[in-house]
């Protein structure tokens, strides 16, 4: 809720004695709230701490005019969850001028009774949880000055402005000055927006972030009173014309971040003399900023130009902006050598991000920091060609976020770094650090998130922050595994632990698995860990990712893994596990990536379920509970989110990385899309038919069953897995013909059925014939293109058993 102007002062509060009918209406307000922690609804009076023995005009959130009529009602931030319908007494406060229901959980469709409150000048329903179409009745509130309907953009359907559209909603609201519609689906182009709002040139605030606005960014040049313009998080494109901005002499806040704007940033924008905050990050602005020496607004406090394509010399004019508190120029292509000694001019700077440019920061290890040096709270200098720990950091006692990753820092991690009480995020990954400076006493660190990966740390890793929730010690830390783990086992807050790629050896201590109560991510892949996986996963296991790939682990998959109901990624590939299919996973509905590749698994991949009387089949496929693999009607396919763990706050996310063998290639997936689902059980000794339940996994993208001992035919249900991108059934003992339905798989880009006992013609389709011969070779009797063997007479059907004969191919239970 940044950047909203305080307009409360426009109301003169002269409270009279409360009228009894007004008091009655207040008591009739049949609203209550239930906070997540309590199951009991609390009546509104208690939520608001209304003392009934007092005059109702003095009640919290209530304001009256001189005649004792309620003219203002502020019920914001109360967790009210009971629905409001049109008969609510709320709509009988005829004198009401200001109504605030912001930040509640109404969760119903938008009530239509607001038009009865015809004297309303201030209506704030932001983040109140109302859903659906904004009703046309609002357009009758002709006295409205302030309208705030902002919402969380949860989905495109949560709150929308279609019928009525923006034009119909506002056309009669001629007094409107402050308009906030953030997060509402408006789906207009910039030009439509401007046309609809043209009569409202007196607008002071226009805030429409995340509204699905598109097309070229319009000109607001006639909105001379505009103080705040927020059009961030849309799809606006085109360039910003310098003339559009020169006359807007009252503009204080401009937010156009996260759009598709391009071209250069016109100097006139920086030159608006009232400008205090400018957000242009995450666009495609290019070119250089030019020499703005003496031309930029001296009031600028916030300047965010990050994640564009700006280039040229570092914009030195920023050192003239003495009021700067936040400067973010990260992820551009600026170059130059920046001496830290230039910063004392920016006394108020607390938040600086210069990461990922082509800058070299000159910050000597010797302690330079004159008294006027900025006091940083967040400092990000990733990839800034630093060669040592900057000495000025020693005096930065307010620092809470420090990123020095991806530099050329050699030597030891200085011990003073652990003494800063406020520091909660420390990222010194991808440097050349070799150890920890001793002594390490008097450590009072409150670090939660510590990323040391990609260094060359050796020897004893000290017992580090006991509040830590996130520890990344991966890639080349050669510590003594056992000693390190034992020191970590007391960290009851730990949620992410990454020790991958470290050549650590020895058995995994039991206590690590007992930590699954707090751990969401445990990544031990690419080590030399041996022994068995201890069967001590907690009943309240919260693991979402367990990655043990590429170790020397033996024995069985622990039964207690079934406790981990939130598991999404399980990778135990490339070990020496000797077990049957891990049926303890069958109740884990969230599972989306399962890698058992290259172990000694054997037996059928069915899991026995409740006895099925129908036809007396013994093997039932109970994996139908894997919901993540099945179509979800609520899911918005177009939203490509990455699978990541982000429970521990601070906006920091852990990105799972797995190695997946798909399309015959071993691929490192650093970002797993949430829609990515895959099963890789190749290189084992699984036998029996391919179970029918696979036919339900319509979300599957990759399936690798190669190098096992599967028998039976290729089930025709594969033809229904319309998302399937990669199917590898090679090197098994599959018989019969390739079902003609397989020709339906339009997305399939990799298919391998070679080295089986398949016969008959390869079904003709545009898809199957695009694969190479290698996909089909070494079978008993396959023929037709792309193979060179032509098909003769139709073969006898003896090798093509019907579905029902292959055991469990039909899942009768569903
Ligand atoms: C309500 O107000 C009365 C009169 O001012 C006061 O005596 C009483 O303590 C108050 N009750 C609560 C629960 O605050
Ligand atoms: C609405 O406002 C007008 C003008 O301020 C006033 O005359 C009228 O009495 C108000 N109506 C109510 C019901 O308060
Ligand atoms: C609406 O109310 C919320 C909560 O009180 C506040 O943060 C926000 O600034 C208000 N909006 C306007 C436009 O006053
Ligand atoms: C900026 O990008 C535009 C295309 O969007 C291109 O035409 C122009 O040459 C680029 N300018 C610079 C300085 O790179
Ligand atoms: C720096 O911040 C202080 C306190 O907020 C303020 O009084 C002062 O004017 C600011 N300095 C500049 C140059 O804006
Ligand atoms: C960065 O700028 C240099 C020239 O200053 C140019 O050669 C290079 O291509 C630019 N890089 C990107 C990613 O735009
Ligand atoms: C990094 O700094 C070194 C000297 O410390 C310098 O030689 C080198 O050119 C710098 N690299 C870049 C990309 O600026
Ligand atoms: C630390 O920085 C690296 C690279 O600069 C980044 O990949 C990683 O995600 C960061 N770690 C955390 C915990 O944010
Ligand atoms: C890993 O660290 C060791 C020193 O501990 C170093 O000799 C080796 O080169 C490092 N490996 C890589 C790939 O950086
Ligand atoms: C493993 O660590 C080494 C450094 O020792 C690094 O070069 C390599 O990229 C890492 N591999 C993976 C897959 O992270
Ligand atoms: C872990 O905690 C136990 C008891 O709380 C304590 O005895 C033990 O020394 C601690 N271990 C480490 C390595 O801190
Ligand atoms: C798995 O779920 C079934 C019902 O869906 C239930 O009967 C069974 O007890 C569950 N098994 C485990 C190990 O939780």
C-alpha cells in the first residue's frame, strides 16, 4: 500500500451525540470475523472494541456529524469474513460520507446495495475479498472523490470490470480525484483507458497496476493535476514520448515497472521537478541515460531502473540526488569503475543495488567510512568485480540484507561479518572463499538465510547461525559431513538445506531425517554418501523436495517417507537401492517428479490396494491418488510458475534443480515449472505390465520406463496423454503392435520404443513418422516408415493380447 495519499483530513470531525437509530444500525451490522487461529467467530462489536455504555459516536471507526448521524465508518483490517448482502444495515446509513472496508475476507460477490449510500465521497473496498464483476450501482455514487477497489490479482476472475466497463463505471463520477483499481481485470488498451478517463483531467491519483492493460502507453499530458500514476505490472508497450511528460508539474510518483516499454528513457521524465519516486524496472528500455547533470528532480528519493537494457557509462548524476533513499540499477549493462568513496553525498541512501552490470566497485578492505557515509539496510553488489570484503561494511550496523555473490573475493570470510545483529540475509556465494577467519567467538548473528555455495571452503565449518532457515553449502565445500550435520541437527528452524555437489562421504545421520518436521528441502545429491536411508522421517514431515541423486545409498526406500504428504519432488536416482516399487508414496497426492532411475528396483510397479471383487484382479493400481499428475480444472495453464520453496519469508525462494533424463538426454533442470510432471524409473528391474493408472496422468510431460523388464503390450491409453512430450519405453520386453492411438500424441517430441518385441506396422501419422529409425529399431517385427522394412500382409493377432489380459491395464476401480 505504498504511495497512497492521506486524504482523511478532508473530513471535519465534529462528533455530536449519537442518534439512537444510528446506534441501532451499528449494532445491527451483522458482521463478524474469524481469524485463522481461532475457530470462533467474533462479533463486530468485539472486533471493533465497541463499548456499548459509551456514546456510539466515540466508538472506534465511527465518526458522526454535529447532528449525531454516522457519516464515517472505518471497519478496515478486521478480518471480517461474514458475507454482506444487500439487506445489510450497512446500506441504511443514509448520511454516510466515508466507508472503509479494506483488508477483510468477505469472499462473496460484490454487493449491489452501495447506491443507497448516495452521499458517499470516500469508498475504500481495497483488498476486502469481494469477487466477480463490480456492480453498475457504484456508478450512481456521483459524489465520489476517492474510490479504492484494489484487489490481489489472484486470478483473472477474482475481480473484474467488464460489464459495466471502466467507462460506464466512472462516466458520472465527475468529482473523482483518487482512483485505485489495482489488480482488477480491466483488459483495456492504453488508448481506451485514456479515452474513458479523458473527462477526468482533475485526477490526482490513477493507480491501475496489474489490470491486464495492453497496447501502447497512452499520453497523460492533459492530466495536469496528476500526482501519482501507477500502471505497473501490465503489458503496456511502445516508447515514452518526452513531450507527454513535460507539463505534468505535480507528478510525484510514477510507476511503470514490469511492462514491455522500450526505447530510451526521456530526460524530461527525470526532470519533472516534483518527482519523488520513479519505478521503471523490468521493461526493455535501452540506450544510455545521457548526461542529466543538474537536470533531474532534486526531490528524487526512489529510483528503480533495474532489469532493463540500459547501457553506457554509470549515470553519475545519481550522486547529485542527495535525497535518494533507494537506488536500484541492477541487471542492466552499465559500465565503469565506481568508487565507494562517491557515496558520502548520498547520506540518506539506505537501499542500494548495483548487481549484474559491467561495473567494478572500488571498495578497499581498509576501513573507509567517513561519518556522512550512508547507513545501508540493504546492499546488493553481486557481480561487481569485488576482490575483497569491503571494509566500510564493518561499520554498517543497520545492514540486514547483504549480497556480495558472484564476485572475485578471495581469502577467508572475516569474522566481523557474524557480529552484525541486524543481518538476516547473507549471500556470499560464487566467490573464491577458502575458510572462516578465527576466532569466531562473540557471534551474535541472527542470520536466517545464508548462501555460501560455489566457494572453496575447507576444513571445519563453524557452528553457524542457530536461527537459520536456509543454508546453502553446496558446490565445493569440503567439510567433514558428519560433524557438519550433527551441528545442524540442533537447528530446529531449518527449512532449506542444500549440501549437494560436495564429495561428502559416510552415512547420513538419522537426526537429519528427524528434522523433516521443519525441513521443506533437503538436497544431498552428488556426494558419496553411503549406507541406508534411515526410516525416521517424522509423522509431521514437511519435505517438499528430497534429492539424494548420485550417491552410494543402499537398502530400501524408508516406509516413513509416506509421512511426507507434501512431497513434490523425489529424486533417489543413481544409487544402489534394492527395493520393490515404493508403494508408501501412493497417498502423496502432490508428487509430480519421481526419479528412481538407475537403482536395483524390481517387481511390479502396481501397489496392492483394497481387494477388487470385480473380475477378481489382484493387482490394483492405487497410484490414482497422485493428483498433481492428473488434470486439475482449477489450474490456469497459462501461468508458468516455477516450482520453488518459499515458506521462510523475506521474498527469498529456493529453486529446485534436478537432473532429468528426458528425450534420451540427461538434462539439468534448474527451474522446474509447476506444470512439469515426470516419472523416470529407467535402469531398474521392474517387471510386469505397464499399469493402467498411468492413463490417468494426463499432466505427464515425461515418462521414462526404459531398461527394465516390462512385459505385455504398449497400452493404448498412452494416446490420451495429450501433454506427453517424451516417452521412452526402450529396452524392455514389450510385445504386440504399437497402438494406433499413439498417433494422436501431438506434443510428443521424443519417442523411443527400440529394443523390444514389437510387431506390425508403425501407425501412420504426421507425428510418428518424424522420428528417426533409431526410435523403432531392434524389434521383432515392426515395419513401415520410418523403418525401411515394408509391411507385408497383416500379421496374425497372436502377439497382441487384449487389454484385459494384461493384468492391471484397466483400472476397474475408477
Ligand atoms: C465502558 O465504558 C464505561 C464508561 O466509560 C467504563 O466504565 C467501562 O469500564 C468500559 N468498559 C470496558 C470493557 O472498557
Ligand atoms: C447529502 O449531502 C447533501 C449536501 O452535502 C446534504 O444536503 C444532504 O442532507 C445529505 N444527505 C444526507 C442523507 O445526509
Ligand atoms: C484504504 O484503506 C487502507 C487500509 O486502511 C489504506 O491502507 C489505504 O491507503 C486506503 N486507500 C485510500 C485510497 O485511502
Ligand atoms: C533500442 O531498441 C530499439 C528496438 O526496440 C532499437 O531499434 C534501437 O536501435 C535500440 N537502441 C539502442 C541504443 O540500442
Ligand atoms: C535525509 O533524511 C532526513 C530525515 O528523514 C531529512 O530530514 C533530510 O532532509 C534528508 N536529506 C535530504 C538531502 O533529503
Ligand atoms: C553491453 O554493452 C556493450 C557495449 O557497451 C555491448 O557490446 C554488449 O553487447 C552489451 N550487452 C548486452 C547484453 O546488451
Ligand atoms: C575487474 O577488476 C580488475 C582489477 O581489479 C580489472 O583488471 C578488470 O578489468 C575488471 N573487470 C571488469 C569486467 O571490469
Ligand atoms: C545468492 O546469489 C546467487 C547468485 O548471485 C543466486 O543464484 C542465489 O539464488 C542467491 N541465494 C539466495 C538464497 O538468494
Ligand atoms: C574446489 O575446491 C578445491 C579447493 O578446496 C579446489 O582445488 C578446486 O579447484 C575446486 N574445484 C572447482 C571446480 O572449483
Ligand atoms: C559442482 O561444483 C563444481 C565446483 O566444485 C561446479 O563447477 C559444478 O558446476 C557443480 N555442478 C553442479 C551440477 O552444480
Ligand atoms: C544439540 O543439543 C543438545 C541438547 O539440546 C546438546 O546436548 C548438544 O551439545 C547440541 N549439539 C550441538 C552440536 O550443538
Ligand atoms: C492412504 O489413503 C487411504 C484412503 O485414501 C487410507 O485408507 C490409508 O490409510 C492411507 N494410507 C496411509 C499410509 O496413510
